[in-house]
C-alpha cells in the first residue's frame, strides 16, 4: 500500500486490510479494539536499514558508528529484544525504560541513560547495570553522578548533552536545540562565565570518578531535511576541538541524536537513511579535516523512524454525526462528518498535544460510496479529543466499521494514559500470518487495583 502504512500492509479483494499476513478483522475479533498493531518484519527491516546505511557511510570516511534505538518512541521487552537482535543498542530515558531494556537482556554496555532530572536511584541502577553511557544534562548532575560513582567504587562513563542553537523539528515542543528549554547546556558563552557546555566538559575532566566519553547533541524531532544534523555536527565538532585546545583531551565520541522524520500522510516522503547517512558522514569528515582533528566515533538514535511506520492503531467506529459548519472566514457552510471511535486521546495524545496529522481508512470492507470530509474523534470528555483532524472517508462509514490509523508505532503507547479511566490498549505483534500479544490490554481490575480506597 505504501506510505504511511508499514511495508507488510495490504488489501484483500474484499477490501479488508492485512498486516504481516493477518486480516485485521481477525485481530479485532481475537484481541478487541482499540489495539496497537506492530509489524515485526517492518520494524526489523527499518532497524537494519539504519544500521547498515550508517555503518557503510561512516566506514567510507574512516570511522565507526553505533545506532541506538530511542526507547521513548515505544519500548516493550520484545521491541528492545528486536532492536538488540538487529545490532542496535538501546537508549533509555528513565528507570522504567532501563528496567525494560535489562529485562530484554540488552547488555549494560549497549544501553544509554538520558534524562534532565535523573534520580539517585536511577543513576545507581545504571551504574550497577554497567550501562555504556550516562548522558549528563547539567552541572549539578555531574556532581551527583561523580558522588554516586564514588560510593559504588566505579568510574561512570558519561557524555555531556549540549544545545547547539540549531533548531529543527515539526513543533516548538519537540525542537530541543534552542537555549530556552530544559535540555542540555548551551555552547554559547553566557556573560563572562564562558560557555556552559565547555564548563561542563571541563568539570567532568576534574572528576576521577567520571570518564568523559564525548559530546551529545539532539536538535529535534520529525526532521525531514538533513541540513540541521550537518549544522549541529559542525558546532559539536568545533566544541570538541576547542576542548582539546583547552584541556589536551580530544574526546572519542560524538552523538548526533535522532529525530529522523517519517511519512504520516499519503504523499509524505520520509527521510531516507542512506541519503542522510552519506550527507552527514561526508560533512563531518570535511569539518574534522578543516579543524585538523581526527574523526571521533559517532552514534545516532532513530526511534520514531524505526517503529513509527511499523505500527497502526485499530479502532471500531461508534457514533457517526454530520455537522454543518462555516468556513474559516465565517462564510460558506459545509458538512463535516464526525466519526467517533472507541479510543482517542488516551491512546494517541499527539494530535491534541502537537496538532499532529495522521491518516485513517476504513479497513474491514470495501466501499463504492463517494467520500466525505471527516474528522475522526475519540470518546473522551474533551472537545480537543481528535484522532485525525481531516480525512476523506466513505460516505457510508457506519457504526461497527473497523478503522485504522497509520504510523502510530511511535509515541502512541508510550504516551498513553488512563484518562476517563479507559484501560490502555494492548500491543499486538504480527508476523508471518500470526499475531501475539506483546503487552496485554489493561482491565478495569488493573485500574482499581491501584486505588487504595
């Protein structure tokens, strides 16, 4: 079917959608709706594509690269295991994500720990697990990690997260390289105190309990142009060279983060792994040549780009309501058909939070009816409970129809909530004509079990 659907998605002659060789009608009957459906083969294919593209491109310029799967996009024990089996490392951003990676038997050395406000317990767990790197996010955290490493009698491997001033991404809330936000340390001087990023790097070098692995940068999310990565890499490599001049230490690693964009709508063009890998590799090689420094080892963190297109959310249609509205100028009237489904903002908050655009189709049958302008909405007590803002659906869409929303593998489940006390949907993996439950559906008993009365 092509973007934005996974590579294992197709249509049967009667119009029903199949994913990984499984009819969605069977999935709905067996597992219920709403449900997150994950195409395992598609996930693995995308993981391999990023690893092989970056290994080839960076190998061609004479250095190595590690690909970390960014677990914040979606992390289950099976997903972490798939990433490990495809040669990826796993990036975590909390103690819970770290616990999942460890349960999946990802080696500690293949795990990174992020976070702007890590607790002592999270840092200690990371040290005990022997994680390969802790990405420190502030001067205060440098002191905290050093203290805890001394208590454990170990040397903590750390990277310093910096903000480069290179802004990229689809929304202000997910652009992470500008200075006025909570992540990282600016490379730009502040008054007569110098650069916070440089000060942090020098502070790490003063602690025998810390090993400075390198510098980390992340510029945003849902990025569709590689120019931002290249610009940020130049800033980071310049900082690396300046640190060497100041301290005599030329760090061994640079992490360029993630944020590689995907197709959410028909006609969208995702960022191509081979293109971005070659562009960034050639750019960093040229920058290091200009600076007169050797190339470091690099790492990247494509989370959404691997799991986003591999997933869809399957819903059942309930109420269908035509609503007559005026256009934006208050002039001509038109009809918008509101199609309510049995989930909503509790299983995909991104349309409400970011205004994110998604695509939906009726997937349990074919239809010869004309299409109508529709808005897919959820069942929550919020007018902003919108799943798809605008989409053309068959005019005969009706209660009981199965509806699928494409490209929800990233951030749907990981940002899900129990708003209005809705149990969170299951995560169902499909592969080779079979399905299996990765994360079971929550029940009302689960919700009540937490309530102590």
